[in-house]
C-alpha cells in the first residue's frame, strides 16, 4: 500500500529525520554515504567498488573515500575478491545493519508525527 504525503510533508519528514540524526551525535552520514549503505543493504550482493561507482555515477575514488569513513564507523567492510583480485567486495556488518534499523525506526517515528 503506497504512502500518500504532500511534497511539503516529504520535506518536513526529511528535515526532521536529518535534524534528529545530527542531534543524536551518532554518525551523520552524507547523502552519498547513506546511498551506498542503503544500496549494499537493500540490493542483492555482491557489491564492488566499481559497481557502486557505476550505479551512483561517481568515480571509484569517491566511493573509496565514502567507504573509508564508513569502514572507520564499522558500517561496512571491504575485502579483495579472491576470484578477481582487481575487485574490492563491499560487505555488510552487524553495526551497519543496526545503524539502518535505528534509522528506519526514526523515519517511521518522524513520519507518524507529520501533521495530517
């Protein structure tokens, strides 16, 4: 069942979620980092640096920089592909799954608070 909200409500939801993330003192990821994280968790693996760069339409170094930060936060991990050593596989972590679970709960909570 589709959720029906007005554009102003959508922007309010985005604002409220973003504000809560910043105030929470937890890692406030960039839109690029969030997109990478969601892609890795919501789409079927395997995920490679090259594949993520193609999907997002950015360079491999841009993906690598984002993954460096998310790796420090333990939200994602990387390893060399044993079948093709040129590829770097991006993997899910428990910490990343928990981060997205909290984010999803936050979005649901803020969505329920939207004025009707």
